[in-house]
């Protein structure tokens, strides 16, 4: 089996990377950066986002596993002291592969420039370089609302615990193929009105944003910040591709939510 390891590059993460590499190579596994079958992410959820985007063009052939060297993360659930146990399980192939939905983001331009398409593991946001973002929101081909505010966020189910939650969005179990649109400080008064609530959209829906005024926007794809100019529309849909995680033991999603946002000590009483 081919493997690769991505580290957050702090001292602890780098040390664990060297240990894991040595152990796995001792078991006859091949270090291969170009076409790994399993990728170990050592750090936090941000490190795994980097790993995901590094291999986003071959998601059907690679599975990810995270070792956290900081706080417990949603994608990194192994502890540093468990590195030998994890390596042994990988070498024996004692794991199952689970899949989570992803978000497809397509930016269309007014010019002849070819459209840009991205995959997001957590979310994509849209903001205006100006003070206020003004966008017409279409659900499938029907106009839904004209949004005025700081910005919009479209998240995946697994990303619903990240920026989406901070914006007041719902937490969605990653087994559900859906995407969620949340508002950033929308303007609501007697003149301007939005729905004012997060929208959970099923996989057969698409959401299209059409600029009303300026055509330039700051678009984020997870941790990536991109300035897009002369935009005609931004289209969101649940991607056909999925991210694959190697699971070696039960770690239920709602337990992750509990451990991350509720006092974890309560579970030990």
C-alpha cells in the first residue's frame, strides 16, 4: 500500500510524522507523494483541509485519516499516544472507508474566460470588496430573494460545525447529501427583506448567485481566498465526488459534536 503524510510542521507533528513513516515502511508500505492510497494528516482540521485540496483530483483513490496534535477535531480523531496502534491497524488494513458529501462551486464569467470549478470540504463564502454584498439568490431556476448584507456561506454537512455554526446555521449529519446556505449580517427592514434563516438544500437542488451591482467578489473555498473579477454567476451544488475517510473504530458524529462544543468532562461522570 502507498501512503503519504502531511504535517502541521510544529515539532510534535513532525516527530510523529517521522515515527509513522518509519513504522509504515518497516511494514513494507511505500512512501509515495504522487499517488498515495492513504494519507495521514498530523495536526488539526486545517491540516486535513490542506491534504484534501492537495489530492482533490484523485478522491476516488485516496482515503484520509487524521491525528490531532492540538484540540480534538472533527476530521482528526487519533491522539499522538496512539500512533503505534494506528500504524499497526493501517498495516493490517483493519479499517473501513466512509464517504462524506462535498460542495461543488462553479464561477461563471461575463467574458469569454472559462468557468472555474472547485470542490470544498467545509464551505464556500462570497463577500463583496465593497461594504455590502448584493446578490439575487436562485434556487434551481426560480428567484428566491435579493440578499443584501456582509456575505453568504454555503457549507457541506461535515462543514456545518465550522463557520456555518458560528453564523447560526444548523448542524447536519454528514450522512445526509445536502448543502446549507447561511447569511452574514443580512439587511432586513421595511424596504429590504431576506428569509433570515439558514436554508438546507437537498442534493438534487442547485443554488445560483447572480450579482446585482459590482461583478467582483472575494470567494473562499475552505481555507483558500480567491478574488474573482467580472463574475456572471456563482453556482453551488452537492458534488458528485465524495471525500473518503479511513475509519478504524467507532467515533459517532454526535459524540464529536458533544466533545467539541459541550463540556466533555460530563461524559466521564
